C-alpha cells in the first residue's frame, strides 16, 4: 500500500513539476505570466486594480468607477418575499434601476430598453449570470404585488422590490441615486416623483462598479459592457 501511495503521489506530482518548469522558462525569458484567479465571473472577487485602470470609450454610455462603492446592507420586500442586500447580488451581475410604477413615461422607456438589452448581453456575455432589479422609491403606492406585475410586464425575470423609506435611502444615498417625492396630502395617490434614470452595475460581491447614464441605447451599452468584462472581470 505504501508503494501504491508513493506511485500515485509521483504521478500527481508530474503536472506540478511540469508547470514549475514552464514557469521558470517563461520567467527566465522575461515573458509575462498571467495571474490565475479562482472562481468564475459570477463568483470571483472584483479586481479593483483593473477597475481603477479601466478607461471607457464613451462616458456618455458607460462610466466605470475608479473605486467601487459598497452597497449597504438593507432589507426589502418583493412579491416572492423578503429580499436582503447584499445577498441579493450573490452569484449575479446586476443592473439596478430606481423608479416607481406610476411613472408616466421615463420608467416604461427605461425598463423596455433593459428588456431589449438583457437578451443581447446573454448572447455576447453568455457566461455572465445577469439580473435586473427595479427598486421602487415610492412604497406608499407600490406594494409588492403591483410592483411584480409592473416589472414582469417588461420581462418575467425582472425583480421588483421596495421597502421602508429608511431602507431605500440607506441604499440610494451612497449610490448617488437621487430622487424626490413631490409634496402631497397624506393618503393621496396622485403625486409625482423625480428620480435618477441611470442603470447601475453591481458586482456579485455587492459593489457598484459602473453607471450607465441615460439616454440608453442597446448597441453602445452592449459594446461597453463586453469591453468592461473582457478587460476588468474575465
């Protein structure tokens, strides 16, 4: 049995020894040795050095942050039940959009664009697990069932969430996602909400790494995200 164990160990050692030999030859000739990063694109920790060095082609389409912003822990509700951040982002790359279901034109336009972008991203970046999260900043009117019906009109995979004002502000403030509720009488169902219209790219480890400002066009966003993943993530 000892001989068998030694024999197996010797066989297992050959690939390791070969890799070491190749590494010595490569380093000796001054060639670059690529870093090996564990995990796939949906679980791997973000490389902050690559992010800081990344320069987008068009800031009107895609703005990478030189330093990622951590999404604070917060609790929300959906039609499927409670939702917590940052657990919500785990094993996914998320496009986060804030708005409200009573929005007359902007939110429908932006969510329709997201519903067109998502299939393109699944083709050009097939290894990425995408999710779209629609965070309503109007919990007075947007109860979970209404929110789900609204989000699913654009894509059944979209997740609609909302929560208390304190939880909403806890997330939107650090992400620079501004909004304003217009004054209205208590219990009134008729009032406007001004809000940010950007898409925010959140990494699986719960950090905002980029902003996609409006107006949104599918093809330029797709190209920008493909380049970002190629140079920063993959």
